[in-house]
C-alpha cells in the first residue's frame, strides 16, 4: 500500500495482560521502525528492522517487549504483562534507502493500560 | 548529547495571521532536518526536509529555514488557517540508515482561532 497501516487504532488492557500491535509498511520499503509517544509529545525509538531482520533494538525494554517482521505478514510489536507506564501511542514508520531516508509514519495505536 | 529544542511550547494565533516556530539542535553528525505536522490522533506528516546545503524550503504556506552554522531552524506559516491547528515537530537526522537516527523535538502546539 501507499500508506503505513496500523491496527488496532485503540487497545485497552488490564495491567498484566498481553498487548499486540500490528503494522503494515509501505510496499517496497525495506526498513520498519517502532516508536513510543508518551506525554509532552516525546518520541522514543524502540526498534528497527531491515526486511525481517532486527537492525537496531537499542530502545527496546529487554524484558517484556518483543517485535517481529516476518515475510508476507504485518510487522508486530508485543508487550507481555503490560504495566501502567506502557500506556502511550505506538507509531510504526517505514522507509526506503534514499538521499533523505525519509520515514513515513502510520496513524498510531493508542494503548491504554488500566 | 544529541538534543532538539523547540519554542514556543504552545502558540495561539488568529486565523489569517502569520507565525514562526523555532528549533535549535545539537545533533552531530548532521544529515538533515525535518519539520513534521501532527494532527491530534494522527501520525506525523512531513512538511519539509533540508540538508546541510539548503537554507530554505517551502511547501505551500509553510517555509522552513536552516542555519547549519548556528544549528537553528524555523518554520514560518503564512496566512494561517484553522486546519493548521496541530503540533509541529522538528526532527534532526544523523543520517544512519535504518538505525535510531532521528532526534525529535517535543513540538510546538499551534492553535488557530477564528
């Protein structure tokens, strides 16, 4: 597709439950990025993929967060045993290698942990 | 430390008026600077991208400037419209392909009133 698609739009989980978010990058883009946006609009980098391979995971909390980008499937970000502080909007972005390496963002998934 | 600072944090202007948003950065190495518009509940959308050698770029009523020597950028909005109400985020890239290469400002929240 011509836009990054993310599902679901909203997700509500009780503390301790699992949350799984999905992202379909723009067709032909080889890089996928996940960001967490919390209060004050701060964007926190989580992880990036080059095709199905993890490229940079320096922002991923080690214990409860995992992500995958498998061939012919949407990419996913999974949070095991959610905590209150995981409440945020999670954005996926994709890019191809160009002069600017511009990232195109999806509409985001708002996760609320109660 | 790589940082991007924006001012003001928020701004209210009358429809039809002009405004200028500021961005200072300390990102090194520097590859390019982007201004994004983020509507409430949506993902960021790119307005302009400038490299080291570009000191001004326009996109309709939006004009961005870049002074790479002083590490400052501005976004000027001409003849504001109600639809300009959004957060405007300055993002600086250090050019690394696929990695955590974007440094985000915390944005300026613009409200245009009739």
